[in-house]
C-alpha cells in the first residue's frame, strides 16, 4: 500500500460526508491507497450509518474523545501504507493533490513532513508562513513586532516562485509523512488534546534534521473551523484548549527558566483578558460572542486549579493524562 489516508472525526459528520465523497471519486492506476476513519466516540448513532455508506473504507471507533493526537496514532497503528496522509474531515481531496503529495515526498527524501496549499470556502488561501514559537515571538504582540522587524528576511523566505517553500510548521489539516519518519519521531504527542500537536510534530522532525515543506503544485479545500467550532459551548471548549496546548508546548519545548517566565505571562494575560470580557458580557448580553469568554474563564479556572493540584500542564482530556489516572 502506497498511502494510508487517516481521518479523525468527532461529530463532524456533514463535513466528513463531503470529504469522503471527494476521496471516493479518486481512482489511480499509478499508486494504491486506503482510507481509515477514526471516530473519537461520537456516540450519536451516525457511526454505523457511515460505516455502511462507505463500506470500502475502514472505520474504527475510539474508546472516547481522547484527542486528535491519540486518534491519529490509533489510525496509524492499523495502517498498512508506506506513507500517511493525516487529513481533517472538513477538507476535500483530489487525485491531483494526492498524486502530487506522493511524488514530491518520494523525490525529496529530505522532507520529513509535506503539506500543500489550502483554500477555504471564500476562495482565500490560508497563510502558511508559520514560525516555531520562541521566547521573543511567543505572544501576539511580540510575534507581530518580530515579523515587522524581520519583514524583508521573511518575504525572501516565503514569497518565492519555487514549487516548494519551507515554513517551520504546517497545520495538522493536511500532513503527509512517510512511515519511516513517523516511526522515527514516535508519532503524535498525546500530551495534547487539540491544537499545537501539529507544531510539536513538525518540531520533532526539525530537531532530527528533517525539512517541513509545502508544495504549491497541489491545493486542498479546507473549510475554516468546520470540524471544531459548531456552537458557543464547543467554541469555548476549543478556544480553551488552544490556551491549554500553549501551556503544554511551553512545558515540552523550553528550558525551566524560560518556562516559568512564559507560563506566568500566559496565565496573567489570559485571566485578565477573560475576566474583563466576562464582565463586559454581563452588560452587553445581546452580543452572543462575549458569552464564550465567560465559559472560557470557567474552563480555565478549573484547568489552572487542576494543574496546581496535579503538578502537570497536560490537558485532563489528553490521552497521556488519562493514562496517568488509569
């Protein structure tokens, strides 16, 4: 098997249906592929329906909503391909894109992780000039200042006409990686439940001397927020996990002294911001978006209390946290 396409789903059935329809129409005589859908225990009755509808694909049900990293590793464990394509359920794939990803990966063995251009429902291409978080550019303001001060250098790096360009990391929506590289970096880090696991994955490849690349020869449709932000409660949960994953990344990638500095700044900044916006939401109750901040403040208060009590930054939803409780 040349390629194993691995898709992790959690109650994103409408988007998944469109994704699988796009893959179902792909037929190639030059390479073979399989499709593995890992459902993170949606438990809403749709799993058997989709399993029957797309009977030529492999459906496996996870033990719970154990996170994106765990779902990816679960799918990879049963995959038979020489290459893995980790794909979001809110994407649409074409034969040309799949063929280009395989050909590029095979002809460039120095590339550890490969992605492609992504376009949304408004025909806007996603920016993919991503840099690894670092001490001087971890937060939004410092990152903006860094990019402004290094504008010429970054434009030279990313605004090229070559088929390939090389960001520090690529989004987990479309990640093409060989089995050899996947085994070398020991898969996805299950300290993360959602978000930043793609940054961590690319960092592991980079640390071992591999390149992270994007090919301009292929484009995949990717619906913005189509798989995670379904309602106010879900939006609050996913936005909370963004912050939690930042804490996890800091604890995994920085020295002790820098960790203390960044963790402290992140906690103070987040709590001040969410407290202020939560108070505003009481007066501006007619703005639904502000309600998200109240839910986030509640979620983060519980998380910080738990982190202090358990002495870990890992999200209580993440598999590596659940393993310590078992």
